């Protein structure tokens, strides 16, 4: 589960496995597979980071953002 912040400042805990998509409109709109929508204070990037951290915490390999120091799995390689 991950915590997100609604626009009114209240916390909401959601199951990230139910996220269908996230939009920046410019507010962050989170849509679940159930069709329920939430407008959040969290940015799209913050939400992505929270979901990636959740998936790492339960042992799912996460494909991270690619940079010159990392391979396409987000792992650092020093040669």
C-alpha cells in the first residue's frame, strides 16, 4: 500500500496494483481499475517513485529510469 495526499490535505492509502493510469491535468488525477478517480497533491513523478518503492519492497524487480551510470534496469555499474 502507498500513501497519497488528496487536494484537501487528507491522506489516502491505496493499493498500487489497482492503478490504471495517472494524468497531470495540471493536477494529478489518479484513476483506479475500479473507475474511481482521485485528485492528488502528489506529482506524477512522486507517485511513480512511491509505486516503484512499493514494488521493490515486495520483491518485484523494478525497471528504473535510465541514466549514463545505470543500465536499463536502473542498476549502477562501475567499470
